C-alpha cells in the first residue's frame, strides 16, 4: 500500500513516503518460519513489528479471525489500524471528514507515529502508534474522530470497514522520520505480555 503523511487538507495531493505491507499469520510459529526464509529480507525493510490484535470494531473479510471481544493486554504502547473500502459516491465526503480527523490526530498527545495508506480496490487505511491505550482513547473522543464515526454510522463511507487495536509484541528497524511524532526511542518499547495466538506484522 502507498504510505503518506496525514493531512488536514482534504483535496491536496498526498505526500508519499514509500510503501507499507500488512500481513497476517495463523500464529507466531508461522510468522517465525516466514522471517527465517529468504523472502523476509525483501519485505521487512525499514521498520516492522510483530503485533497481536486485542480489540476489533467492524469486520474485514480478508481477516476473518479477528477477535470478537476485547482480549487481555499488558500496559504500554499500542498500535491502531483502520481499514475501509470506499464507496465511489462517498469519496468526496470521506476526504473532507477524514481531513478533520487527521488534523486532530496530528496534535493529539501520545501519538508517536501516523501514516495514511491507500491500496487497490479503493482500500484506504491509517496506521498509528500510541504511547498507551489511554492516549489513543483520548484521541477517539476528540471532535474530528467523533464526527467521523457519527457520519460513518449515519451514512457509511465504505462497503466494509474495521478498526483494530494491537498489542505490540516486538519491533525492529527505524520508523520513517517524517511520519514520527516523538523523538524518544524508548517511547515505543513494548511491555512483554502473553501472546494471544494470532500474529500480525507490519513493514
């Protein structure tokens, strides 16, 4: 997927900063097997992390095994992924609404990294890292995000959509500087916690 900066401007061309890859494995052993293979060197460049989903709102057909209830997770940094498949007739309204939510995110306390993503079949996404769940929840209650959720509920922008919160199990490499909102490298060191049995990696 193309990776770009968040922007408070609805119709300006995005500032692209490379590619992002999101993948899912059945369990940690399957991910370890992939990481030991030769293809991993071509994919896991820059920054990548092993993530475990702990909460989902909505559904995404490509990820049928996401948790249907909130799972236990340790304290510490969290990752959030939003996914949507846009309805063509709702694209202008989505861009306006998303710009207001992105403007709020860029000034949200506790945000350490954020990127907008775009892929085939009108797929749009955001990926963000937060110092903790409390700071992420505080952003969700801000006007921009709250209004986006209200508009989505009243007249959906997407044919399918999902929000997924992840526990960060480990991470490697360096985040893109222009998309990083925090300069302290310890801000994203994950706190060890039990693995839930599912694994995700983002590169």
